[in-house]
């Protein structure tokens, strides 16, 4: 009997150690990790003279939330600049509400953003957390001299070739179809679409060389086989993170800088260094991201979020 009790006790202690270790990782370690990930992307409709063009994608900063203060933003800037990018893209969710609640001034934030350095500067789009309170994010970008694209074009000349950037307004606030904004006047110009919400990709025209997004945070907490319980997308795990190819159209979704919930697991925060190369041959679709969770969120998570919103 004593031997049995001892075995049970050892099992309990072992499970407790595992539980405490996992909790420390989820709530303390991973939310404070910021990885710099480099990736080569081979994309269609891309001129060979543009091969090697380097973009650093920074998204979902959520300044003023639990794990991102001004020091973390300065660290993000330094890590980005160290990669000597041709272009820096801020793909939404600087976060107007959190900045306001943290009592950061427009000047404070703008001064840090001014420190971003790239050959062709910085370009930004709005995310779903950037609209309220109104004009906060727009004022920050204006003061930082960062072009904010709202269903607008931005052109870059590199090695004698033109690159067209198209910034979309956030999908949750504006329902404009990407094809209406992109149009057909520049079908022969390499085009990169900046869309905070990757759900826009489902309607993306073939003329786009690449779509860059954030928003999902990579699911934040990802369980093997199961996937993430909460992916803010009507397509579930489909556009959770990484390089996704569908019908020879290319999407890259960053896991973002901030942890918007309470922790991360197997989905560390990241800055993405993307080197672009031409590949016009049709390639196979990427395999769907694994996970049995297919909805935006299970019913109980939606219920919790609804209650939290009322508080």
C-alpha cells in the first residue's frame, strides 16, 4: 500500500511540475519572446530585377497592452533596423485604445516610430483596433511621417523597376472588395497588397504578387493536432500564420509582436524578414494548417468574450 501511495505521489508531483512549467511558459516566457524570422518567398508577377527585395513586416504591436510598452517598441525598432530592410511595413493594430489607456502621447509614440530606418521608408495600414478612439493612429503616423494607405496606392522604384503597394482598409470596418481597390490598370506591375485581416485574401485577384497580413496573432495558444482555440477569422485555421498559397496566389500572415490575450504557446511573437524572388511557374497549394478547430472560436470562447465586452 505504501509503495502504491509513493508511486501516486511521484506521479502527482511530476504532473504538478509539468503544469507549473507549462504555465510559466505560456504566461511569462513566450509572451515576452520576440523572434526575428527570415524567409525567402518565391512569388508570381515579380520582375527578376527586383529579386532579393527585402521587406520587414511588423504587425499587431498593440502598444500599451500588458506585454508591450515603449521600451518593447524601441526594441522592435532596433531589431527591425538591424536587418537593413529595403522597406518596412506596419500591417495594422498599433492600437488606439491601448495607447490612450496607457496615456502615451501622440508625440511619444511618433518619436519612436521615426527611428525606423529603411531604404524606401515605412508604410502602414489600419487594423481593427486602430479606429477607436478616432484619429489617434492617424495622428501618430502623420507626425511620424509614415504614409498610411487606406484603399490607396504607393509606388516604389527599385533597380529601375516599379513596385506597387496597395493598402486596404480594415475588413471588419469596411467591406470593400480587394478587386475594387486594386483594379486592372496596373496588371503588369508587381503588386504587394497590405491587408491587416487575412480574410481579404479569399477575394484577392490573381494580379497581386503577394498579400501581407497580421491580425490572427498565429492563434496565440496552439495545441498539437487541435490547433488554436481562437483564430479571429471566418476561415478558422486556414489563414492562421505563415506562407499560404492558394491557386497560385500568395499570402503571408505574421504572428505579430504583441500578445493580445493572456499568453502564448507554440506561437511566439515575431518580426518577419521577407526576401522576395520571382517564380512564375505555377506552384502547388500549401497544405492546410493542421487543427481540428474550424470555426472562429468554439461557442464557450464566444460566450466568454461576449461577457467580457459587457463588463
